[in-house]
């Protein structure tokens, strides 16, 4: 990624620890919520790179506007001159929003939020909270590489052209009390300011987040900035943070392996070679990024930027380009899945070659998908995160703070979860759906449903009634 993102998803916390909230009733704006849910998430649209002029768009796709008297409204479907704000970033990561036409500042509390203040006090300072899913890939703008957990040196380094595999997925942790962030590896350790990886959240592992035209700066408690300039990611003292200190957090798409149930071997893609299911272990060439199109069909892209594709004579081949023949329908049967394209089914021949057949091939056409790049799995529904209810061993589906699960899988394609100190010896099946969600099949054959009240139960009769979790 060479340019800053044009939009950031954010929540805004005021000095009273309440979130700026958009209401559907009369499209009013207040600051009454204690946690970040759907109505507390705003899209900050940067009007031009390297300039602090922004729009704020609510979850209802309406733009925040301020008139000359300081009155806020959020009912316009298109931006105007009164919806332009100047983003002012403070050293501690807080921001102020100044209406460009009136030069007044956004502030207030509870139901009395306005844009009337002529100067900035604590009431006109907001802590931005990133609203993307916590499983992210971190891109260094200076190094033009992705951050990776190096298990051998027990450190983080920016050396990957492509965010591939579990080592390139980090978990973003937000400390609600300190209003700071930490970066957690798949091993559960956190990045300390001196480059070490530590096991517990501490002051040295927490960073304030500064916004700069869509990029992020991460600043430690001593005022030093996280940088990818050396082999180990750590903080450096600098008066003018530059490209080496600029990062972008990107959503981390699911990457899967495909194992043939009949032979127990993994499908392997090497550019220029025929596609075979002949590998006993899943490595880089047996891992595929799952992608979906508007027709809800699925394709599989390898690290070489080649796709599984139906070639001539119904052979599965590697395609370097996107075309109509890379898309498949996935037909799930519990933990198993079949691939269908143009009324034909994917199958594995006795020699391991992968082909398409006109009739359902039976066991030779059954596969299991295994999620490869989630050492820590975080499930999020529209109502919140999945985790243990406080003081219990019961899973709830509406928590404000996430809880990471350790994910394991067996040879049959079932998955097991470990949450905190709890264990689940029960088998669950995963199904992957557009745009980037999964559903859980319970051991009773029902789909898992997360309820607004917190219920997390396997009661869904079909995939339409199941909760589609972001992961």
C-alpha cells in the first residue's frame, strides 16, 4: 500500500468516557453510550491526502454537519460545505474537530453535544478508537513491508511483501482505562517499546494512536514513536516522525488450506504446474486467501498471486489473472465441503490430480477447509464480541471487549476452541461466507446464533438463521 486510506472507521470518546453516537430517531447526535457498538462507529473521510480536512459519516450513511450557531445535525445523505471539519491531533493522541465554516469546536456531553466552543478545552477533545476488527495486518509505510512475528528471534520485524500466514496477523488490543493500544502476536505476547515481547499488558506495551491523513503513528509513554526503520520494531525518539513511523492497519482476510478427505492430502499450487492434492503438510504453497464476489461465489488466491481455475479438459490449473473460471460455489455438509462450477464438481483422481467431473464424485470430491492464519480467533457479531461472561464459564455473544480463542482442528475437519481458562472438547464446523464472515455449526447439527441479550446458542436451523461472525 503506497497511499493512505481515504476512510477510517472510528469511535470518539469524550472526557466523560462517553461515545459520540448517531441516533436513528430524527438523526440526532449525542454522547451517552458507554461502549462502542454500531451507532458509535463513524467513517472519517479524508478529503485530500496530507490535509486535515475530513467528513464524518454515521452508520446510517448520513453526514455530520454544523451550522454557524453550533447546532449539529446528521441527516444529510451527501456532504456539503457545513460538513467539513478540520482534524486537529494532540500529542497524546486525542483529537479536536473544528468546523471549517464557523471555526468552532465540537464538544459537549450527554444530549448536549454541539459545535459552538470558540477554544479547545478538555470538553472539545476526543479519543479516537479504531473500529476495525482486531485481527489486522500492519503495513509500514517507510519500509513498504508488512510486520511479521519472527518466532526465532522472538520479535516483530517489517520484512514481508505480502501479509501471508499466521505470523503476519496481529491482534489490536485497546485498553479502555488508559485509552491506549497494544499489539499482540499470535503467541499471545505484546510488543514492548524496547522491541521485546512481553506476556502481560504493561505501560511499556501501550501506545497512544495519532492520526495523520489516514496513517497511524503509535507513541509510547515516553513520547517516542514506534518505527520499522531497523530489523526489530521498537520506538525511537524523534521530533518529526516521518515515513518510518507511519503505519496502516489493514483487515486480515482469511487464509485457508484445502485438504482432500479421501487421501488426506492438501491441494498445492505452484505456478506453471498442474494442481495436485499431494502434500502431507500445509505450508505456503498449500495456503489460499479466500475471496468472494457479488454473486456470492468464492475463489482461492495463492501467495504467488495465482488462482485455482477450471482449465481446458476440466483440469484445475493455476491462473495468473481473474476470470470467470476461478469462481466456485461452496456446498457445505457439516464439516465437509464440495466445490461446484458450471454444474460440475471438483474431484481428486487416484494420482492426486484435481479435476472437475460431471457427476457428484462421492468421497473423492469431499474436502475440509482449515483456517491457517488465525492463531488467535476473535469472533464478532453485530451485537459485540464472543467471550466468557464476567465471573462465569458461559460464552456470551455481546461483549464490548473481545476475548481471543485458541483454535485447533482435527483431521476430520472439526474445530475446537479454548477461551481464556476454559476448554471446549466439543466439535464445531466452520463455513466461510461473503463478504468476510464465518458461521459455526454446533455438535448438535444446529448453527450458532448470537443474540443481542448475550445468548450464544446452537439453535439455528439453517445458514440463513445463523449469525455470521467477523473473524
